[in-house]
């Protein structure tokens, strides 16, 4: 069983950001380790990954989000040109 899980908040209105929360199942529930946002799920994951990298999160945490991003997009996550702006 994986230590981490993702929880999504997907807006009904197309003009709002999608949010993703990283849950740590090893901590008292519900524990949100970090969160990201973007115009769609892929960009929300990329924003979460960038946040984790910038905050020097554990390799296990960063790797989990990177794998989820790769599953969704087929690409390895990399820093956006917009300095974390997920538009």
C-alpha cells in the first residue's frame, strides 16, 4: 500500500483552478502534506511537484508526485518557465 494519496477539487466553473492535495497516510488523518493548483489536473500536479521541490520535501514525496504526473502526461515533470505559475 502506498503511503501517499491525492485528493482532487475539480471546479464546476471552467474559469477556476483545479486543486490537488497530497495526503500522507502515515500521519494522523486527514493530513495534507502539501497542495497545488492549475488550470487542469496536469498543471495542478506540476504546481504541486514544483512546490515540493522548492521546499526541499523528501525524495519519496517528490517521486510520488512525479510518477503521478508522468502517468497523466507521459512526460517527466520539469520547472515551468513561469516560475511556478500554473497557467
